[in-house]
């Protein structure tokens, strides 16, 4: 397939980070798109469906950990008479965090909930939902990049910063270390950071989590092309791409990509570019690294943290690792 396309006008200068990232990724070799752009109204909805899938074990493992250890987590700041902030990076609909919110409210814990999400839609919906169901909750939501939000809310109030859902797996090792070093600079000595890590395990269990039988993960990946069509007047045809997951047990990297079924050209009018894809060529969309406990320890130490404790599910598929800055 080699489709005819219209001429496009070159873009003088990208006017947003999204435009710049899409241009860079789709003109690179190999081609890639950053996974943080998965999320719009459709992407948010699809990811919520993914989290409820039988194959997506990560959700149930982390729910189990938070349920089993909610009293223990509440005790981190129990000795202090001062309120603390529960900062939730990548809050989404707070599906898992609500376990802690319900428990803290029930126990009359003095706290403020601070959800942070790049999706403005997610923050608006979450704030409305929580105010409706927990009218007494103190909530201050931020639709920002994580580090930008942490800089805005930096103060002397003790904080428990959540980074759930194994989102750190989307970072390279260098990116992860830099990310945590920057978080450390925004933390006080008494603050804690709780991070979800997906652990290395049987290959098939991992592959099934990223290639569910209902095809929801496929739709989630393809929605990124639909988003680019809408935002930048592009002409991606999603039915000309296949969703391709893979896993390397040595590196622990689970990868997702979209593979072109044909030779094709795509015009992205607003960006002033035309990209060419050969049959079988991949657009890489996500890396989700799985960790060994030794790698978590090394990452913490190299980022200026010490591990307070690791909390596990019954299968040891997942851990919520609690860190304090050195």
C-alpha cells in the first residue's frame, strides 16, 4: 500500500511540547511516540478498562498491597499532630488511592489529598467525584507535569508522595535516576516516597498483561494515532497498524509498538511533515521495565534515597517500595 497524499506546508517552529515531541519521534529512526501522550478522554477511559482486566495483574497486586498495609501506611505520620499531604502523582481516577483515602477518613487522619495528573480531564472528574462521595475531604488537584506540580506545592508540611501503578517502568534507568533526584530536591527530611514497582516474573504472565484477549490494550495504543489525527490534522488509518507487545526477561523490558501493515505515507498537516513507513516498520509507544529487588535498591541509593521497606502482594509479583531521602 503506497497512498497518495497532499503537499504540506513546513512548520516554521513547533509551538507546544506535544508538537515538538511528535515531530521528533515520528521523524526519528527508529520511530517512537512518548507514552505520556496516551491520555485524553478516550485514553483515560481505555486505561481504566485495562486496569480492570483479568490479565492486567498489576492492578490487583497493588490493590492487595494497599488493602493489606493501609493501617501501616497511616501510621507513618501517626505520631505527628500536624496535618500531612498525600500527594498522588499520576492520580487518574484514584482507583487504588481511594483505599487509603477511605481508611484515612474513617480513622480521622488529618491530611490533605493532592492529586497530580497531566490530564486536566482526569483531575476535573476526580475532584468532582471525591467531593461528591467524601464531602469533608480536603483536596487540591494539579493538572501539571509531576515535577512542575511538586515545585508548586513545596512547603514545610510533611508529605507522603505516591507514585503508583509501576509508572516508573516507563522510564529508562538514567531517566529514573534523574527523576528521583529531582523529586528528592522537592522533599523535606521527614517526607516519604512510595513507588510501585512491577517485579520480574514469568514471561507469559507479563506478555498477557500487555496483549489482553479483548484487545483493549491494542485500542489504547491505536488511540494515540487517533489523537494525533485530531490534534494535528494527520491522516493515520488505524486499521493499517498492528499492536505488537514483546518482553526481554534479561533487561526486564516489556515493550509496546505499532507495526505498519504496508508501505505508507502519512501527512501531518499542522506539523508540516510527511512520514514514510515501510511494511513491518515499528512505531515504539511504551517501555514498561520490570525490576529485580537488587535493581530497586541500587536505583534508590544512586538517586539519594534509602529504602524504608518494601511492601509485597502474596505472589511477590509487585512491590510498593517506601523511600526516605538521605
